[in-house]
C-alpha cells in the first residue's frame, strides 16, 4: 500500500493495525480478510471498492472519500463516517457490525443496510431517504432531525424513533415495530 495510486488490486490478509495511510487513491480495489483496526486512513480516496471480512474498528477516516464502497461481513465498531468527505459519499453494508458508528449530518439517500448490528449508531441530521434497513438491530440508535422519507424499516428491530423530530413521510414499518414509534408516550400496546 506504499504506492500513491492503486487500481484494480486485491489486498488479501493485510494486517495494518495502529498504522497511518494517507493521501492514497484506491479505485476498483478489493480488500479481503484484512485487519486495519485502530489505524488512521484519513485523507484517502476509495472509489468503487469492496471490503470483505475486514476489521476496520476504530479506524479514523477524517477527510476520506468513500465513493460507492461496499462493506460485507466487516467489523466497523466506532467508525465516524460523519468525518468522511461529503462529495459523492455512497456506501452499503451487508452482515456488518456497525455498533457505535456515527453518520451524523451525512447525505446518504438510498443506502442499503442488510443484516447489520447497529447498536447506538448516531443518525443526527442525516438524510436517509429511500434507504433500507433489512433485518438490522437498531438498539439505542439515535435518530434526531433525520430525513426518513420512504425508508424501509419493515424487518428492522429494536428501534425507537420519534416521529415528531424525524420527517418520515411514506416510511414503511411492520406492526411489530409500532411500539418503537410510540415509546416516548409510555403506553402499553397488546
């Protein structure tokens, strides 16, 4: 990863813990079974990249561009995605652990979260319109001033969302999820 530009490369079983990599460009690259935990990946560009079975927990991404980046079966504990560059920010997640991550103030419509653990994730001021939370655990996730227009929560669970503070026109919820929308009223639904 010493080169400044990497195009169509596969990085397999790279262990880069507590290291710093900056001012690099990765285009159409695949990262498999890598451990980048507690590293500093600030000010890099990842375009059309895929991370598979990787550990990026507590990795710093300040100023990093994530342009159509897919994460599959990755550990992403405590990642501050809110510090990533806004221009062309586009990510998707499949079978990932995103606990304690922050997406505050990100514009990320049509984002797909599939079978993810998202405990205590922060979505303050985030635009999630037309996104999908398929089979995601949103236990103690924070939604405040979050655009949830047409978001699909049909199979999501453990969420608590206040409709008064989050625009959610045409959002989809299951009957089992209704208590998560009424939690602040301390009422019992049977």
